[in-house]
């Protein structure tokens, strides 16, 4: 049975998916998220966000 994709994404989720689609690395994504949110972001965070929408 196919998994359901969330209907709405948060702003950060949208940024991660957009940058992932453009080929950004997890390190680049983490740096962008840190700029955007002003918080320290682990390099795992982008992977956890994309896994919510595109399960492995």
C-alpha cells in the first residue's frame, strides 16, 4: 500500500526539498537551514526532512 504524503509542508521542509531537487548536498542544506533559522542544524536534519516526504 502506498504511503500517504503530507498535504502541507512547513517553510523549512519546502526549502529543503527545493534545494535537494537542485542537487545540494546535506552539508550545503544544513548550512542554508542554519542561515535561515539562525540555529545550529545537524547534517542529518535535511535527510530526516526529505525522508518524511520521500521514504527510502
